């Protein structure tokens, strides 16, 4: 594992890379702003410029398979973000309200790989294929049901259907889910109840195994 830091104007990029024996390289890059006094539009423009420059400089011509933006005010910031995000090559896209701890308004985690072929499946999952192996990424599933329990149940229903359409199952093929819960201290019990009940229907129990499933504060 290698870690380097680069500075692009007011954007810092922390680049972690892993290289396999077969020559495939995986990058995880965190972009964060360094001047919390700039307004959101300026920070967004600087971050996008830094992302483009970094992609040009990374060896191996990597392809983005996943991007997650962390915003300080998702309600008012997402529209402008999407205007600029559409200029980037498509990949699984996650947007969550989790304000950067340094007081800035936006940060980005980008996951990239070299030597992969990508496509959007009919199920709307994003596929990255290398040889006989493939990874499937999904993001931004949400639901507006009455409470956190019902929302969780319906989100997992939709995700399980996506996996089924890709000839996968939750028990056999899912590695990790991230559930972002607004007011997590209040709403998390409903998430846990629904998730446990859904897992039981998918052969995920104490007698079989569980997948990693993280629930954390965040707003969509």
C-alpha cells in the first residue's frame, strides 16, 4: 500500500494505491478543501478541477467505479453538484450530508481501478469487470415511507431485486452495505429491526452468517 499527498490549489488529494501481482492497480483518493472561508460554489469548482487533474496524472489510466461526495448541506448543494458531476465519466454515485470536519463544505472519496471494463446493468447496478471477476456497486437508494423501519425494509427489497436481476443474492454476493440514517440516535432501532427481519428472509442468521452492514448518521 502506498500513500501520497498532492496539493491542487486549495484542494488536497490523499492517494492510496494497491497493486496486484497481475498488474491491476486500485486507487482510493480523498479530496478535501483547505480553505473553509471560500463559498460552496468556489470549493466545488476547485474540487472538480483537482479531480480532473489527478485522474490525468494517475498511472495506468484508471477508471472510476465509485464516487461519494460529503456535503455540509445536501438539500441546497446537490443541484449545483450534479450540474458539474455530469461532466465526469459515469460510475456508482453516492451523495450524503456528512460535513467535513475541517469546516469546509464538500469532500470527495473516489475509488478507481485500472484494467477494468465497466457498464450499467439493467438492474441499475454499476459493474466493473476484470477477467472472470466482477464487482457490482449500487448507491443512493432511498425511500419516503412513514418511518425508518419501513424505509429500511423497502430499500432492502429494492436492493435484493437489483441483485436478483444480476443473478446474485444478498447472502452469497453482498459484501457490505452502508445505511445512512438521519437522526440516527432516534431512528436506528427501526433500521436494526427491519434489517434483522430482512436478513432472516435471506438466509442470514446466527446459524449461517452475516454480511457487514454499517448504519451511521447521514442525510440524503
